[in-house]
C-alpha cells in the first residue's frame, strides 16, 4: 500500500482524476495557479514523482508528456482505508469506531456498497444475485487491482530525492 499522497501530489492527482483524460504539466500548472503561486518546474517534478511512484503513466507528445491516472480516486481511497484497518490491533473495534463517525449519508453509501458487492448481511454469505459492478457509476471491476503495484520508496527514491520536505 502506498503512502498517502502529499498535499501537492493530491492537488495534482485531483485534477488528473477529475479531468479523466491525458493532461500536460502546463494544464495542471494553469489550474493550480488559480489557487496558489507555483512554478512550472515544481509541477513537472511532482508529476514526474507521481510517474515514478506508479500513480500516472505518461506518453511523449512532442517535447512534452501527457499524463494519465493509473488508478481511480475510489481505488486510492479504498487502499488507504484498507491499510488503516489492517494495521489495527483490533480490526473489529476499529470498524465500530469508524462506523460511529459516519454520517447518515455515509452509512447509506456503505449499505449500497455492500449490496453492490453482493454481500448478504443476514446470512454472512455473498449473494449469487449480486448486481454487476457496472451498476454502480463509480465502481470498477478491477478497482482493487488498479492501485500501483510497486511499493513507493521510503523517504526518498534511489537517487536520494525526497518526495516532499518533511515526509
């Protein structure tokens, strides 16, 4: 499970996920500059880091690259939740505490998700009549396998570069 994205990595990936198409550094830069002062080289470095970590793939187009997300935001969020849950010394208690923090809308979304994957809460078994994953607009059949397959480097990559100050 990769580490959570840093603040700037998340800002870049948010755009890549929202736009859902190949993007250039320049496009991301121009959008980010509406919120903050940021240099082209900073965005280029972040996007290169995301490529090295396996979050985006890139294809050359002239002298630039176009970047495309490898994973969905939903798969990323699911991986973060799974990692947090699996590191608990008491997973059942962690789930109870997590469910207790949920709003009514989130609990309804949880019920919908359970129906989508075909789990029958009364019998504890998977339902044979589960609707296909395509029935849920944001659900993808390979969502769990879409996360980057390589573990990101700890603190810095093999070239000794850190991904963010203080991380």
